């Protein structure tokens, strides 16, 4: 009887031990892994809070996760495959929320811009005509207005923090044992890639490797463990960099690789710049033929100058029949005149509110252009036999520029480049308070194959432009009569601009719009 009870006791103990091991291994460990992963996701700072003041990641929890995540399948650059891989690794997939810089203390991921630190902007220089302005007095007179503009400028710096802050200078250690891509990498949001990192040392030497970044995650991480060089290089072929930021603007991440040699205690670092940006889709115009009239539209603005406008339309009809002209008209109701569509069937006239202004009119006209290019000219211009608009089209198509300006001359004028046109460069200075600029002479930089076409920042208001690029620059309606240079200031750094200095591209400018004016043909 005692032997029988002993057998039951031994059998029960063994059964209890088997079930205990089973539940501990299968259930408790799995639950612990899940909890660890969720705890890591709470501890890992999101890209939008990747600043030094945040607590560092828990190395123990990271090591536990990285030992769990092995044999991760290769991930291609699609959201579905990333989600699949993360599920296999028992990592929950999160979409990062955008960082609201305006509601938090201002911070800089990179070093402060040295230009902001070293330069001051006084705006005390005179313009090209010798006029001087007392900017301190002007700002004092408009104190409230400038306080609002200062707040707008602060918001601008917050909204453009990645482009306004200085990109960190990356230096490479001489005789470094770390092989990295010299020019960095370019990825899209949520894209992933195997980092091409390799260590050049004796194969048996023990080393420790660590990786750090601001806008990424490493599902499989070296973990700071000691390995020989051969095993480390093999392990790095599985380390995948995964982008964890989603923003329409370009963001630059810095991957820091740290190498520690056990034999000598030497520490080496290398930095890999990673540019994160969305792909830019080209805007292709709808064009069924390559003719000039199907490629270009003339836009102009008029106000109570119908004699001038009709003279311009007559010259267009004579030298470029069939080309479309879009007219923006903000004349008063009592003086408004409808253009004769029987005489000028190629004209589209858009009526605007009284005195809407030149730039509001130009913006309206350009918004109605359906061709790939537009030519902007005033209503008191006249096309002549020497006005070769088709050559301007050829230049802008072959060079890829966004704006090509033509010569504007008056009757009996012999010198084509006046003082205004010679001051074709903007000199910009800046400080913490804002920007200052003045116009100066430009260095002659001819375009290849077109020695008479030189690069500059601003041209006269007779130019050909691309609708997809030049048409995107805002025509500020606050400038009703003047503001030509403000358009090109807004285009600074956005458009490629050049001016043609050749006589055969002249467009005549006639100030008078009286009844007796005749069409000038040269």
C-alpha cells in the first residue's frame, strides 16, 4: 500500500513539474516578452521628442528585445511588409504623430545656425537710387504691426526648424576602421534599408558596436555585446534602419556608429547622414502639338488703358496670330470696356473688382493659363518684327530655367541696359530679428550655349516663365501698383532666373496711350 501511494506521489510530482515548466515557458515568458516590448515602446522616445533632455533608452530592455528578435525576414520599402515584419518580431506598429513646435519649448536638433549667431542685420544701406531709410524710426512708428510680424517670424523659424538650423558638420576620424557610405543615404518616410557598415580589423579581435539615431528604429540591434570582427560584420548585414518619421518636409537624420575595441580600449565613431524626404512628382503639361501657340500664353493686366491694350493686341495678332492672350481688367464699372471678341477672338478678358491691383490681376491671369509657359508683359508694350518670342521659348526649354527675361527698350533708345537692369542681384543678410536685403550688380554668368543670357535674381517685367514653377510663386495682392521686386524676392532660392541681353529680343515700351499713337514696327 505504501509503495502504491509512493508511486502516486512521484507521478503527481512529475506531472506538476511538467505543467509548471510548460506554463512558465510558454505562457509567462511570452507574456513577459509582450510586456517588455510594450514597455520598450513606451520608453523609446518618438522622433518628435528626440532631444537630449529626454531620458535615455533602457539598455537592459533593449538587450532583451534584441535577443528575442532574430531571423527577421528582409523588409522591402512598403508599409505592408514593414507591418508584417514587425508583427513577426512582436513589435506593435505605431504611426508617429507630427511634432507641434509652436506649443513646446523651442529646441534645435542640430547646432544653431552660425549665420544667425555671428551676423547682425541693421538694414541701413541705401538702395540703387541713393535713397536712405531710417528703419529704426519706421519700426517705431509701426510698433504694433511689427510686433505681429516678429511673432510671424518666430512661427516661421519653428515651422522650418530643420532647414533653418545648421546641418551638423560630419568629420571622419583619420585611419578609421569603420566603413560607411560617404555621401549618406536618401530614404522616404517609413522606408527601411540594410546599413552598409563594415569593420576592418583582425577577424578574431573582440569589439563592441552601438548604433544611435534620432528618427529611426533598429528592430535588430548590435546591443553593445562583445563579438569578434567576423561575427560582427555578419551581424551588421541583418541590421535594418527603419525610418520612423512622417513629414512632407525634408528631414536629415544622423546615424552614429560607435566602435569599442576590447584589446586597446580605443573608441571610434562615425556618422552617416540620412536624408528623409518624399518623392517629388513632376508636373507635366498637356500639349498635343509642339507649335508656339500651343506652348505659350501671353498674360497682361490693364486698368483704364484700352488704347494701349488694343495696340498690344494688334501687334500680337500681326506677328503671332492664334496665340492666346489672357487679360485681367480691374477698371471701374463706369469705364469698363468689353474687348471685341470678333476682332480679337484669341483674347480672354477677366473682369475684376475695381482697383484690385497689378499683382492680383497677374495672379488671376496666370491661374487661367493652360499652356506649359506664359509670357508676362504690360499693356503698354508693343511687339515688333525684332521681338522673337519663339527664341525665348527655345532658351527656356533647352536650359531648364524657370524664368527668362527679355529686353525692354523705348523708341530711339540706344543703350539697352539701364541702371535698374544692371542691379540684378539680391544681397541678403539676416539676424534673429529678420532679414535685410539690397540690390547690387550681378556677376556675368552666361548660360551654356547662350552667351548673351546671364543668370540673375531679378529681370524686367517682360519674361517667359514656367507655369508649374514660376506660377507657384505668390503674386501678393497687397502690392497693387508696385511690388515687382517682391515677387522675385519670394522666388529667391526657388526659381532659376536668367536675362537675355540680345537686341533681337526687344519689346518696345511706349508710355503714351493716346488716340494718335501708331503701331511701331522695326
